C-alpha cells in the first residue's frame, strides 16, 4: 500500500476544499439575507474567493523567497 500517504493528501485536499466551499456559501447566503441582490451576492462571493486565493499564492511566494534567501546565505 505505497499510495496511502497520497490518499491522505487527497482526502485532506478534498476536506479543505469542502470547508472553503461551505464558507463561500455562507458568505453568499449572508449577503442575500442582508438584502443584497443575487448578482451583488455572487460578485461579492467571487471577490471573497479571489482574495483568499490571492493571499494563498502570495504566502507561497513569500515562503519560497525566504527559502531561497536562506539557501543563498
């Protein structure tokens, strides 16, 4: 069973995506309940998803730069 660690990673990724999808849905429904139109709520949710994604990418870039700087020293 050499692929069990890969299965754990895949299962972890699926769980994380499910959690994030749930947060995005809650954000959307909260916007609707607060009086936003469906279009406004959709656009706000897309901005929420993009900002989260953007921050994850920036965090990965910072970590990679720190590693590169550490290797150069």
